[in-house]
C-alpha cells in the first residue's frame, strides 16, 4: 500500500500485518537479532523478556513515531535513540509493559493509545528478548520526560522510517577485532541505530513484504 493512502486505510492495513495481542513466549516462534544478517534459530542461554511501544502518532500530515533520547546519566546505551520500553515485570503481558514504560518514561497516558498488535520479537546481544508493541496514539496527549531516563522526546515521520532508501547498513568494530553490521537511519540531526533501528527495519520488512535480513 502507498504511504500516501488515507490514514484510516493505512491504519487498517498496518493492523492486518501484525500479530495479535497474545501473551506467549517470543523465543518459541520466529524472531530476529539486533544486527544485520539472517535470523537466529535458538537463543543462547536464558533471555530476559522486555517490550517496547512503537507508538504511531496520528498527525494531520500523517503518522509519526514517538522516540526518545536516553539520558546521559544512564549506565547502558547512554544518549542513544530509543523507543519507550523496558524489562517485563512478572505477570505482565508485553503490551502492559510497553504502556507502563511509556507512562514512566515520557508520561504518555495510556488512554490515548489504541493497541494494534505485535511486531517481530528481537533478541539483543545483551540478552533481552524484546517484543515490539504497535499502538496508535491520538492527538491531545501531554508528555513529561522522566529526567532519570529520558533526555529528549521527539517524533520522526513514519514514512521516512519505512523508506528502505533511508536504511543504512554500517559496520561496528569491537576492541577485540570482531565486527558486526547494524542498521541506522538519520533524520535531520537524529541518528537512530542499533536495537531501535533494527526494530523499525523489522516492522518495514513485515509491512512491505521484504525478506527478513
């Protein structure tokens, strides 16, 4: 479907390409890892369940994606661009985690979020199995970043993020000489890479039928 389609049609089309809201073990099905390359088939060791909210904000000019820049004081992934989310608490579903974390991190009232479904789970090299929860956010909400976790909140056009021409493949070299390819997307002065870019790339692959890679 063209991204110039009317918003109600685009919304319905997106929902049809997502998995239903079902609480299941992501490691038991199809999943990807957080780098470029073929999907892995078996997690190594115990994984920690987590979830993020891929929040599509309904704006007059079209959908945007709600993103954050992590606080400079955090121990891990300092200053990186992220989707609201975090580790799942015992007994939580992925969407409960995503909504709770969005409230805690950016003050998003869950009453403004209409859940649509689940995208492809992703295993990170740090041992988290992340379930992306896609939800539509209607206008009228107010945000307040948690200064301990979030340095900035912003929105990036959904059409830009779903355009494969904007999906860069880069290579990171570790101190031990190993290398790993990863996706990156640069919009204005925002450099989106790593886990967040991979989740967005996987959503593109799911929606537009590209091979998982």
